[in-house]
């Protein structure tokens, strides 16, 4: 076990200071394949040193966006800048970015060492420097002793590290990662998530990470951009994306949630369609029909006659179903026309309710979000 | 008188024994079945390949009577010592050079074409592959004779050069004509294995190379080419071997100064009635090809 002392591994200095130019800037970027619009007018600024995730279901255009930043696709319209340098039509070999591919794309006919050295060789870096930088990269991803193996002789996790080292050894300004953990099993994936995040903080390189796994994005990212159908729907920190989703799709894609159709009646009041009046956070425009979203774990279940804390909303309904989840309890409550999904820690007070019982569902207006669409 | 009762473990032991026996029986049956399946092939190859080859080997040590009869029983290595005759070596060298040049030309023409096919949509791919194989549907002899018309002094090639002003061309009966014929005849054998290996290539590897600062050319040199080498090796062997021993093409398109080994061997058996010499020649050529192919595979395989 000669794991290198991680702390002593020299890392390139964090590039740029706060307020410097964005690492990546997309302005009105559109990509059309024949009749299909894969990416539709995306505007995005990714800050220097940031761990940014592009999140969305498959076919949403996130990979195409990444490939355009890498130069493997060219945008139909719009411009791509990296540190204020125009990139849109520049070939991939002339861009200061490197990619970790989904299937790793390791060169099967080269050793681990030759794989990692490839980029530096192409850049015509002198042999001595290549030697020391490859050794450094091998230690960074803890692959010491594997240098002479072929990719096929490595496990999935090890191949993943080679792909990382092969990109990082070039000290790119931006590292692009296309679902790099997709091929790993769940346990290894969890471990690699933390390791990747740690690595990113250590090397200080901007990471642009493409994933369809919302949990992965929430765990690792500084900011997330949610994409669907070629469009960028919302950009924000994991908290913002989760707590205050802008659209129904974002709320639905990130975790479980409830949707209540409402009509705004006052600045902070709304009426559930065909139901009672509730308090909403924020500033609604009276008269608009919209949707309120509340996460199941943000709601509480009490007995109907229990006092309601000042400012909270209360909906009366019937307990419909309870599912025991081990660390939590999932409940379904029918309140008028709406069915609410509520999640509670297995507190004893919830256990006293039986299916068919009259219950009250409580939530604080601050925990619910009014959707834009 | 206290006979101990047999332990009940006897039953599983018995089962173990039968299990092992069954396994052996299954293995035996399996190899028997395998042998049976291969039998027709073995029989055919033995009767019509190994046995005649043995006869050729025996004949190569026989002597030729003055009337051209082969005398078995008077064994000698004369027909082998005659192989180093400069005339024979010249023909061998010419065969080698023509076959090597035809192979190189096939590779040069075939690689880009195979790459083109492999990168088309599946439907276009199928169509192009059929087009590559269409020539096989007509007789090789007829197709080679067609080249006589094309390359002849009043053929289209000659007329075209005359029109351009370089005068008539005399391609027929030259080594150029033989080479054109060889490339034409064996190009599909180069294209098909090349196509197979390029089609299998994971193009995300090329993208990875480009992403790692390789220019288009460097990406080809460092990634596409080495990863399609299996096809290059297979194609080269499939073109070189039949070209080296070609008979029909040099016979029809070549002249007396472009004799290749195939024609020379045939001449020993027919015109010269020198079976021992023809036999030794055949045998040595075959061994040389075998060794060359093995070395080629070994070297190519190592760098793969």
C-alpha cells in the first residue's frame, strides 16, 4: 500500500480570481441535426473553478452541449467562449479543454502510461516534463504500479481513473465530464462522487459535469443547470434547484414532489382549484392560474383538531395509504380533489393514524414554491 | 459382536462417485461429437490437399528421363539445387516485386475506400459492399480478357492518351498491365477485411485523440491505423499470396518478359515435362509463403 501522500501532490494554482471572466460562456447556442433541434438557444456562464453540472433526462441536449464546448460538435448558431476567447468553430485539438468520455474511450493499444502521456506528446512537450507530469497524474488518481498495464486489464473504477488522469495531466482550463460514473456499480459510484468532488477542489480546475442522475448532481455540484428538450430550464445552486424549482419539469425531475393547481387571489394568497384558500410565500399576481409545488418531506401530518402554528397552511383530508420505508414513512392523503404525498421520519405520532383516518396536512408557505409556468 | 452400523454418509459419497463418472462420460461424448463434426472436413482436406501435397513432395526428389518421364526410385536433390539458377531467381524476384507492389497499391486504394464504406449509414454500407462483391459473380478469366480490350493499343486507355496528345500507350504484355490486373482482381480481398476492422473501430477513441490535441492526421496515425492493423494484415496476406502465385493474370495480360512463378511452374509440368523440378518449385514456394505469413502475423500481432 504505497498510496501517495495526497496533500503533497502539487496542484496547479487556482486560475483567476473572483470576478474574473467566466470559464465558459455560451451565448444563444443552438445545435440542429437535420430537423431535430438538439440544443435550443442556450445562454450560460460557468464560473472559474466551479463544479457545474448539466442535468437532464437522456436526449435533453446536455451531452451535445458538452460536445460543443469540447469542439466535437459545432453550434448551428451562437457563440462559445472559454476565458473570453472565441471557440465556436475551433477544432477540438486547439481548445484548452479536455474530456472524460462516458465509455472512457481509453486507447486499447496503449499502456496506462502511454494513454496518460498522449495529450502531452501531441502538444510536443519535452520528454522529461512528460515523464514527471505523468507520474504526478498517476499518483493524483492513485494508480501507482498500474502504469504498464493495458486498459483491458483494469477494473471499471481503475479505467475511470485513467480517463481522469489522461485529461487532468494536460492542466486544462476546463474539464468536461460526460456521465463518467454511469458504467460503475452503485457503491463505487457513491465513492467516486466524493472522490471527484475532492479532486476538483484540490486541482481547482473548472468541471463541467453531465449527468442524468439528480442525486449525483445535487451531491457534487456548486451549481446545476437543468435541461429538457434542448432548453436550459433553470440554473442555480443545488439548494435553489431543489427548494425553489422554476418549472414543473425541474420540480418533477429533481426528487419527488406534490403539485397543487392554484389561482392566485392576493399577493400572498391563493385558492386551490375547487378547494380552500392557502397562504403562499413570495409575490403572486392576482388572477393567474399556476401550480404550487411542495416536497413530501416538507409537510407534516397531525390530528385535525391540533392547533395550527401561526402562518402555516392546513389541509384536511383522509389518510389513504402508508408505506413503511425503514428510515421514513410515505403517506398518501386525499384532500378534496388533490392527492398529497407526505414523507415523515418514522415518528411515533404518525404511527397512531390508520388508513381512512381524518388527518390534517400542515406546511409552512416558505417551504412551497410557486412555479413560473 | 458389536458390528458398527454403516455411517449414513455413504449415500452422498456414492453420488459423488457417479457425478464424477458422469462428468467424464460427458467430456468423452463431447470430444467424440466434436471429432464427428470435423470428420468430413478432415477427410476432404486429407484426400485432396495433404495427400497430393505428399505426392508432390515425393516427386520433387525423383529424376526426369530424357523423354520427360518421371523416374521414381532414383532419388536425388537435383531439382532443389536447380532452384538457385539465376533465371529462376529472377522470376521469383519479379513475382515477389509484382505481388508486393500490387499489395501496396491495393492497400493504398482499398484503405480509404473501406474507411468510406465503414463510415456510411448501414443501408449505404450494404449497397457498397454488394458492389465490391459484384465482380465475383462473373468469371475471372472473362474479366481478365476484358482488360486486354481496355489496355490494348486500340483500346480506350490508349485512345484517351492519344487524344490528350501523349501518343498511344502500349500497356499490354507489360508488368504494368499485370499489376493493373492483379490489383483489379484482388482489391476486394483487401477491402473486405479492412472494412471489417474499421467498422468495428470505436470512433469515440478518435474523438478522444482529437480532444487530446491530436490533429486529424495524428489521430489517424496513432489511433485509427494501429487499431485497424488486423484488417491491414489479413488483407495484405489475402492479396499478396494469390498475387505471388498468380497464373491467369500474367498469362493473359503479361508477356514473355513478365513471367511469374505460377506460369513458370505450370510450364514445368506441361511444356517442359519436368515434374520433379515443378514439384520442388511448388514445394519451396509454398513453404516460403507459409513462413512469411507466420512471421508477418507474429510481427503484426505483437505490435497490435
